[in-house]
């Protein structure tokens, strides 16, 4: 790839991430091309579908999300590892609206594999925290969807306020996830797709 083509590609990806973060995945391809200073034909030559652009734009965030879970599994304190994942995923969600949409979308190039691996890892992390005696026995991995649904309500606020509110919300939720609190109604197996609706 020529130097100018590489620069165009990098600029398109940067702009796509910015617009997806600001407005979600409904941003038209033409708007991305316009802000990146390239023609629509150039954009489609590099990324033939919107899905291919989304996958490429969020590859780094997907890797970060999985790395957070992997690191948490290595933390000798299972509760701290569990809390870190909830905190980091919620912060990522309020900082970048496009990532949440990309994560739950079913783009075949990457997402089903990433989602399955992430879900399996998170479920193992939940079990590890339960086995440590610090996470309540009736917590279900599906409760993560409740956390994301609640946290998603903050995404319309300015980023700084959303981040601060997310930290407070997560602190409240984590306290309720500790052992020794009252029993809850049974878990509901919600789909990740509900986070966007």
C-alpha cells in the first residue's frame, strides 16, 4: 500500500472511531468519508461494507476488553478481578457508544468468536469470584446485561459526567453483588442485543 493510501486508511479509521463513539453505529459512510477528507469511493475501496469498517475500527477495543478479563483471571484476588472487569467494561461503554453497539452486533467476521470467548471468560471469572466466597452465590453471568442496560442510560450525558456517574453506579452495584446481602429474585437470561434497544 502506498504511503498516501496508508494515511487515508488510518484517517478513515480514526474518524470512524470518533463518529461511532459520538453517535453510535448509525453514522452514514458518506459522513465518515467527508470528515476524513476522502471520497466515498475511496472509503468503499478500503472497506467494502460498513461491517468491515466497524470490525477494523474496534479491533483494538475488542482486544482491550478481552485483555481486561484475562488480567482479572490472573489477579490473585478473585473479587478484585471481578470488580475490575465490571468497572472497566462500564467505563468503556460510557466513553465509547460505538463500541457497545459493535460488541453486540453480529458481524460474522469477528464478533461471534469474540463474543463467545468473552462470555466464556466472564462466566469463568464469575465462578472464580463465587468460589472465593466474596461474590454472592445467586449472581449470574446474565446479570452483566442488567449492569450494561443500567449503565447504558448514562451514554447520552457528556462524557465527563457519564464517566463520573458510571463510577458511582458501578460502586453501588458492586456493593449489592457482595455475599451477605439479601436474596434476589431469580436471574433473567437477557440477550446482549437488548443493551442497544
